[in-house]
C-alpha cells in the first residue's frame, strides 16, 4: 500500500532568524508515495547514495531502535556508556530530500528536473540544498498567500497586486526522527541567509524568497512541513 504523507504549509519572514513559523490557513495537503517512489527519487535527486532507501524508510518510520549490549554504566561525571543505537543523519537527510522533491512535484507541480543541488565553491560557506530554477503557478500561489498574510493584507486582495517572485528560489531540506520543526527551521533560515548574502547578484531584501522543507519521520505518522519564506517588502 502507498504511504500517505501529510504536507503542512507554513510561512515566515526572511528577516526572522528564529525557528517560529505560522501555518497557512487552508485545507491540508496529502500525497501518496510508494516505497518504490522513495527509492527512485532518492537515486535521481538526493545528494548522497543510499542502497534500498525504501527499506530504510520503513525501518525508520515503523521500527524501534535496537539496544547495544552494554550495561550502561557510568564511567565518570562526564561520560557514560551508550545503551541504544541512534538514527543516522545521512539516512534521514536522504529520505527528507526525496520526500521534499516528491511533495513539490505532486502537490505544487514543480518539475523535479528543474531542481538542482547546490554546492559552495568555497568550503567554508554553507548553502541551501537545492535551487529551484522554474517556479510553478501553484508554488507562486503559495508564496502570494504567505506574503499577503505577512504584510497584513486580505487574502481576497485584487489581482492588480504584483508580486516580484524571482525565477529561481533556494530550498533547504531538513529531516529528523526525533527533532521538531522550530529547531530545524532555525538552522535552515541561517543557510538561506548565507545564500542571499553571498549570491553574485547581491540579492536585495525585497527579493529574498525561499523554501524550507522539514520531513518528520515520526513513528507511524510521517509528515512534511513546507515553509514559505517571504520578504516583508515582497510586493510592489
């Protein structure tokens, strides 16, 4: 049976460096994905190579961590023995990237082949995971709603309002089994700021749009949050 992933949409201002974000009002979105889909999109679009990603997904979402055969004795006031396994950040990151691309394609009609991984030329510079080169009308609609709410305007504002949404937008993907949305967004927004401040176009404040996806691989209840990051002066 296909997995049903709930997609929650939120918004936040680009100059808000905290992890707090606000849900966008509207009906919840859901996508149906199979383990085969996760495997194919992992191979095609995730940054790192992972064998049988669908099987990893099932283990992470529906299994418990095994214990380590140790007594768990305290060694000192500073150290103790580890008694259980921990989740791999690389594996959860690969699964999160795969689910992010699936959600963008199936809920917002983004062409996944117009989404590319970013790599910094200088190693000491952090950057978002992806750059979206072609924004769909469905994704633009999400940005318009987020920008109107952020600017305190009515969602029923006239069509004459113009939104200067860039042709390409950065996307930072986060995923965790035990983490929460606010902590993930707080880390991701700093990476978006690094992109905006180091991009050769010297992006002005009014053009700082971005996306943050957070895949929560909670046991038996996986969901994905998509945060629309908008500038307060995103309208002209």
